[in-house]
C-alpha cells in the first residue's frame, strides 16, 4: 500500500468517539503511518503514539470546499459557527503547520462546524487515486 501522500498530515482524533475511554480523544497529532481502514498511527506532541481506525482520524477538508460552504450556507449558520469557519479558512490559506494545527483546534472547540470542515482520512481511497495516476 502506498499512502505516503497522507504521511505527515496534521490530524484530529475524533472528539466524540463512542468506543471506550481514549485519553487522546480530541487531541491533535501528526499522521505517521496511514496503513489501513483499521490501523493508522498518529504521533502526538508529547511524543507518544497511538493507532486508530481511519474513520476516527479527521483532517481538514480542502480550503475551497470550506469557502464554498461559507459562501452558499453562511447566512443560515449561527454567527459563532460562521466566525469559526472563517477563521479556519484563513488559517488554511496560510498553509503552515502551526496554522493548520490552530485550525484543527478551532474545529475541535466548535462542534457545529466539525462536519463542515473535517473529514476522515481515507487511506484506501488515496491509494486507489495514486494507482490510477500511475497507469
């Protein structure tokens, strides 16, 4: 499997996981080994590492998707959610690792925008795209 294009992605461990009590729930880390649907390794700033299923590891959606959502649905959002999404979009525009970390922290603090700005990693889908381009 070739998932190197996801390695190094700054991710958020799903804040509202229902299975068990995971002390890293809602924490931000770096995807070190996107392996499969069931096993993806995330390293945290404290130095420890854990693995999670792909659906529990969230990354930011493409900035253009966030902009489009703000443009099309901004008037129907609460002002706090609109502000949070706007800040996330501006931080994504910077593109630095610190700004992406900050954007994920904002998303973590605002449950109302999480579905709009976050998506689960999908190692299998990324692998299929890489194979398609390789042919």
